[in-house]
C-alpha cells in the first residue's frame, strides 16, 4: 500500500572493496565494518577480489559457503543482519547484507557476471553484479577486477564499458546497469599513478600531500576524456594509496619489483539523471502521442532519490593482503514506494516435530506469482536467506479458502536430515583446516570431484563420522 504523500527517509549504506590476494579471512572484521560505531548501517555491500579459487576450495565453496562469507555472516547475524544475495565468479565475490526489517522490501533481485580475462574466456578478471529493488527504487552494485599494470589504462576502460554493455537483466524498465536509479561501481580497478617517480610519490604520501598525486591518477585522467566515466562520481582521495604493501606491514613494496604505490581500490557511484517522459520518448525515436502518454504514466509514481557520501577511506590495520581495504559510507534518501510486505504469514496451532506444520498466508499486494514460489522455515537469528530449515513449494500444496487466503503445509525436517546437514557442515570445516587431525582422511581423487573412499580397518573407525562424511560429500558431487 502506497502512502499518498510519503516523506523522504534516510538509510545508511556501507560499501567495502578489498583485494584479499587469496588470503584467508582475519579472525576479526569488526574494525573493517566499523561495528563499534553507534550508527549502524541499514545495508552492507562487500566486494572482494582474488578470493582463493584453487580447484578443491572453489568446488567446496560452491557447494557450501566460502570462508569469507562465513566470517561476515557470523559477524553480522548477531547484530540483526542477513545475507540477502551473493554472487561469485572465481576470485570475485559480492555479498549483500541487510537489516532484517528491510528484507520484505528488497525485491526483484537478480545477479549476473561478465568475464574479461583472456578475451572474455577466463573469469580471473571481470565484473559481478547484484541488482534489486529497495522500497521500490532500483539499485545496482557492480564489483570489478580490471586489467593490471601501468600501461593498460585504456584497456581497463574498455573492459568496464564491455561489462556495462554485456550485463543485462530480465526486466522491462531496467534491463541494463545504467538504467538503475543508483549504481555503485567498486573493486580493484587497477588504475595507477603515471609520470611521477617512486621518490616523489613516496614523499607525497609521507607528507600526506595526496592532492599532488591526483592529477596523474589514471582514473582521474581517463574521466576527463571518457564519457562513460564522467557519469560516475567519486569522493576525494584523502587517504594514502592502497597498493602495493608488504604483507602484515604498512610498508610499501620492498621486493625486487618495487611497485609504485597506487589507488587501485576505488568506490564510485552514479545517480541516474531524471529526464522528462518527452525526452525519453524522443531518445527512443518515438514521437507518437501514445508512447508519450505511456511514459508519463510510468513516471507518475516515480519518487526522487538522493545520495551523498559521508566517509571514504582505507583500513590500514589489515595486513593479510598487498592491498588495503577501502570503505565508503553513503546516506541514501528516498521515499518508500510501498509500506507493506507482499504477504502476511501466520502459524496455525501448536507445532511439534512429530506432526506436519501448517501456516496460513494472505496476499497484501497483488504481484505476479510463479511456479517457483516457496515458503521457507527459518530459525530465529538466521544468517542468510539460504539458511532455511525446510521449505515447501506454494503451488503444489496450495489450498484456497478465499481469493486471498491460502494454507500450505510441509513436514518438519527429520532428525536424520538435520544430522546429515550437520555432518556435511562439519566435514567441510575439517577439509578447510589443514591442522585438524582428521584432515588427512579427506583425500581428493585425481578428477578433483570426489574423495577417496575410506577403508576402515577397525569397527570403531567404520562407525565413526569420517566414512559417512566422505560418502555424503561424494553423493553430493554426483548430484
């Protein structure tokens, strides 16, 4: 239900970009997410590059959650956040978290990816994106890892434009990235500092005269002549370049290569300029009166959206990578285009593990239903939308009592199902922990897809957790 005269409301959006250089996550990401701040963001968007993608690890990460996602979920879930969506392409990972209260108003979620490595055949470089509707406003988040090295600034721009052109979404009004009301573009964009020598660059950094380096920053230079880049804004680079550091140090590269420091890691944004329906009709080549009326009707309920950046800096305390993470905090001001969730769900009677569970739901708004609609059962404090205990397809078990009231039922998970899920989770943790005594029992076959069956020589080992865990993982890889 739309308010006839909704008032603008403010929301905090926290964006992180970090090239983690295949490192495992640190134990503590509180400082990275600024969890000690009294002001808690409404949304967290985390873009990582060079997440470890060795064959075994990549397969297990696809089957389960990767270690970086686990750390962020375990950190944010106790504070009332859930992982709404994510997408991974080899080393590129994009995570979207929201306060639980906003979840019913985050809709039309789609993800996609584009490879640019090896002329588009390899996903070590490229972009991954999540697009969604937030209270009726279309937002898009694009995490990129572009071509490296000093001499490839033009190639980086070409790659970015290719990603913008290649990524499409299955929707009428926002089929492309730049059609969205707000676009955030971030990642290891790999732009370097030209012309200046190493000594001058380091002296500017030491004296914190960063402004002397801005004119020779490649992204700044390319924005002056590339129309596509001019559509995006960026806050001032009032922090030292975030690449390249010695590991576990604040010292810039002391290796034989002695890479020149650079602002490789960036966060930019674009708010779509509001154009009149007549202008849009003319741009599309439609001068007829009917298309203009249609566009006017589409724009009738459109609300303005305002975006401002409150903070833009690096997090120097993290040293597990040769890049330092960069964060951007934004204030998003918008008017809600709807105030109520799509459906209302309530439990019927008392629930017990011995009986099927029954719920009633009613539609609060009309929306296009699908054969893929389902209802999930979650524990209190769940971490992700994929954390359901069980689910049921709405269409298959739907019983209609009126035009808007429905009942669905589903068997609660058996103890065996719960055990198998925990068994699989425990096995993955052991595989990832090379110091665990049981790690050596999980031997990958040459195919890289299955584990070697465990020949148990004792009854105790035969009845233990390990043989069943290996059988379970192998059956999962086949399916």
